[in-house]
């Protein structure tokens, strides 16, 4: 009888374990050319490199490349519902760089990012908001307004914030393509290394949420 109870308990625990680990978490990377893999093979783009890094650390995750080169925050807001498709368990939102480069009014950029975060909040999708910093040549007034967008929205929606996507990569010739803007293979690897702890925190929230629902 004791063996039977031990066997039954083992089967139950294995069943619980399987139900929480069998299906991979779906992590959407929603951004522009900085995360889309501009001029890089798909296997070397940020989402693919991030997925390999996460899997090497034991995460059962599929990273979806929902980034479009040249996209602005407003463009992202318009295509979010279509991009989500069947949904996602978590999202990395990385938009705003093109807004800054084109001199779009930061109020417009903030409003569009707010719409994106609001839509994801309604769907109860945990978010890691990825910030961008204005270039030095845009003027102090624009820079001050732009740089406040990301911390303001992160506080408003209570989401995690990674302050600067290009941390340690911006203005480093050896980590960028000849255009000096987009990361090369080594640059992408450096970006993934920098953001990885924050992504793991995000996925940890998803795992806890899943267990709580079970």
C-alpha cells in the first residue's frame, strides 16, 4: 500500500511539473530595426540570439521577432493587435529610436507607447519596456522630454524598465555596422548579455503567474 501511495504521488507531481513546463513560453520582441536584425541573418538577430541564451540557461521559451525596421512608436501601436496574433506570454517593447532620429514630437511618441502598454495591460501580458536615449545633437529641450518618456511610462504601468537598449554598444565601432547605428553580430551578443537578467526576471513573473493559475 505504501508503494502505491508513493507511486501515485510521484505520478501526480510529474503531471504538475509537465503541465507547467511542457509548452514553451512565448516572448514577443516588439521593436524596430535595432531588434529586428537589420542586415543580419535571422539566426544572428536579437530575438534568435536571446532565445539561444535563455534556453542555455534552462528556460523553455520561444522568442518571437515582432520587430519591423523603420517603425515608429505610432506605427507599432497600429500593428500591435495583428502582431500579437495568437497572443504572447510576455513582451519586450523596444520602440522610439526612429521617432528620436526623425525629430517626432516626444508627446506623440509617449502617447503611442502609452497605447501599446495599455493594450498589453488589458491582455495581462507582462512587459519589459526598453528605453532609448536621445542623441546629443537633438538639442537639450528635446532630449530632456524624450528621455523622460520611458521611466514615466514604466512607473505609470508598473512594468520593468531596461533604461537603454544600446548600453555598452552605442558609439562603439567594433560593435556596430558601418552605418554606426545598428549593432553587428558582436553588438547583438553584447546587447543580449546586458539585458538577459531583466528578461529572466520578466519570464520569472510569467512562470509564477502560470503556477498560480494552475
